[in-house]
């Protein structure tokens, strides 16, 4: 995936008023600061320890061009509790249901190809039978050659796990892509 040319304008935090959760706003501010004049920050400039409030909710994927797939490099405790098959080095197809993988690949490929921030709010884990709502950021990171190759993300959510008969989730999911 080639690094695409931007329009010369680098968005700042004021561009992202649609991000609501304060922890995600802090992550986004940190991410934007780490660009250091680049369109996309490098993977080695980001440390999950710099945003401790989200450690349980953060994930890091690496794009494997040889397999045209994403591999898990990091998954926080809350994510591992939700997706019991999550393990370091696993491919998306080894963790998520087969009908969900193409949706994720399409969305996450767009983040890398367009060097865009993906934000979604509303239903989460909808395709996996989830009844909760939440908010997610997915951010591109580059390798040492400034090629977008990693995805840093965080999802905050509330799930109706305790209800015997959870109500259908009718909250729409809104997805926004903001080019960097």
C-alpha cells in the first residue's frame, strides 16, 4: 500500500469533534503530536504505556504484504476477554468470524491506503451478535521507510452481558474516515 499524497493540510484535534470519549480524544491528541512533521507517525514513536487509561482497550495490527493480511501484535486485556481467540501473531481470520473478516479488512485497508483516521460510534461487535454500544479509533502508523503498515486502535464499549434476553441493538453505527 503506497503512501498517498495529502491535500497539504494536516488535520489537528479540532477536526475531530465527532470523537466523544475523553480517553479516545487523549489518544488522538497524543497520536497527532507524534507525527513530528510526517503525515503518519512511525510505529517506533508510539508507546501504549503513554496512554494508560486505554491499555485494556488498545490493539496493534501489522499489515503482512506477503499474505495480504493483518496480524495482531498487541491486544489489551478487555479485548482478549471479549475475543478469547486473540493471541499475538494471529491473523484476523484466526480470531474473528469468517463473515466479519472481509468487513474488517475493507475498513482497515482503507485506513492504511488513504492514511486516514477511522472513527466509529454506535453498535459494536454487531456482526458477532453483540448488543452493546461503543466508540472506536483506528489510526495508521508507518514503518521506518514511512510506509503505512501498522494500525493502532482502541475500542471503548458497554455490552449487555448480564441480560438473559438482551434487547436488539438498534443504535446505528456511524463510521467516519478523516484523511491525514
